[in-house]
């Protein structure tokens, strides 16, 4: 895509092809505050760039070429062809987008702060993310996520969790996962929290209770069609702050990027923290 994208750029735009994440972050750090950056990639690229985008107050446009593209979906960009997406990302007006923030401590006691645009998952979903990253390269998008989900079901486990949101206790006991979404979809288009909006100053909790292997497998078609919210073991709630604790090491992931394990985490929303180009 490099020659095609280069030929489509106006004279005042510069195309960079970073060698790696370190190179990309160095380029972003050098940009004047408030510059517009168009990312050609997917959710993982945006997640890794997000701290610098926020620090430098950079505007973000997206040409979606990732495997999941849930952030691009939330912006109305995921069906646009690359050149059309590029033109729009360079020229359209921006709007504010909320950003999620997670503070957590790993089993060695090290403290982390992770920002995210689409989702922060804990439990089964994060274990699926780890399998997705190591899955067959020829599978992309939702089929890759489904392969990882079915593989993880064969090794299913639950975690004993305590969950509170906006200061109100919500759950104590076994749970399959606790996901926090800023976008309405995750996993390459699964309509996890259809009511989620990226500019309402809220995140959306999706909590799955004590599912077994067969009941979790039966739930998968409902999750794919957005009809899972009527299940008695599924609950959702909009929130500004959430705390979660686990009796054992809990796998975590943000925007489809595996993070590690924690037993305690705090989540909050940063309203309108990022300027994005959408439809």
C-alpha cells in the first residue's frame, strides 16, 4: 500500500513507515502539539500509540487495515476502502472521543496504567485474546476470534471476582469475564454492548457469571447476534468508575492486546480526551 498511499497524499502531508513501535512513538513525540496523525492499521496500533496521542494532544484519523477494527467501526470507517478512508481522515472535522483508563498491579507488585479506546477485558475474553495473537495467520477478523474462542472453551475456567461500579457493589463469586467497553463491539465486530457510545462520558460493563463449558458454547451465537443481554448470567451497566478484585491471577487485555495478569484493578473514563475523525 505504500506507493499508493504516497501518491494520494497532498504536498503538506508526510508518509512514515516506522520500523517498529519504538520508531513510531519517536516520530509521534516529535510532532507539534495538535498535529493530525492518520494511522494505517488496526486496534493494536492505535492502542500502542494512544499514550503519546494523548500526551501531545494529537488529532487521530484512521485507515483501517487491522484484523479487528472495532475502533474504526465506532468511527464509521471500517467499510471504507483505504484511499477513501485516507482522504476522509486528512480532511474531515474531528469530534471528541472518550478514553478508558485502567490502573492495575501484576503478581510481582509492579503498578501499571493502561489507556484504551475500545475495550479492556478481564478473564475469559483476555485468555481468548492471547490465543488470538498466537493463532493461524491466515485467519483474520471475526473468524480468527471465533477460532480462539472455541479453542479457549476447551480449557475453560472461571475466576472468583468482586466487582463494584460507581461505588455500588455488583457481584461476588464465580465469573467467566468482566469486560469494559467504550465501543459497542469487540473481537472484530461482536455487538457486546450495543448501547455503548464513544462520546457519552461513560464506559459499559459486560459481566458474564458462572458459565460452564456447554452453557458458554450455547451463549456464543447470542453474543454474535447481540441477543445475549437477556441471559440471567449476563449483566451490563454504564459506569464512570469501577473496581475489580480476583482471588487468583486474572488475565487482562486492552484493545485486543494481551497485558498480563492482575488481582486488583481500577477503571475510569476520561471524557472526550481524544480528538478523532469519524463519520
